[in-house]
C-alpha cells in the first residue's frame, strides 16, 4: 500500500469541488458500496488510517470520494458544522 498523508483543505474550496463533482455525477459516497470499494482498491487507499486521523480532527467527519478525473480526485473527510476538510494524498 503506498504511503499517504492527510492534509487540510480549505472548506469553502472543497464545497465548490463537491458541488461540481455532484453535478457531474462524480461523487462517490460510502453508501454506494460497490463504487466505494472499487475506488479504494484501485487507488490502494488505507481507509482505516485516514478515518482514524479524521476522527481526531473532527467530531463528525463525513467521508466522500471525488472522482472527476482531475488532480483534485481522492478521499476527503469534511465537517459542515466545523467548516473543515481533510484530504488523503499519496506521498511521492
């Protein structure tokens, strides 16, 4: 599994990306188990570690995957109440 880190993302910039991905049908939520699992496997995401980090930062973090085919694609954790967002990015 490739190494990755979790970085903070501007919540309002993320909100725009989320809206764009939603409109394009490129947002994957955990409830869509087949698409979620396929994306996590394909990109070798350590979801457990990323979730643990997000839970340390936010009381209620919502995971979502943006898969638009852009450099902003990936796993995000966001909290509307805390107006915060984290993104899992691979280390190069």
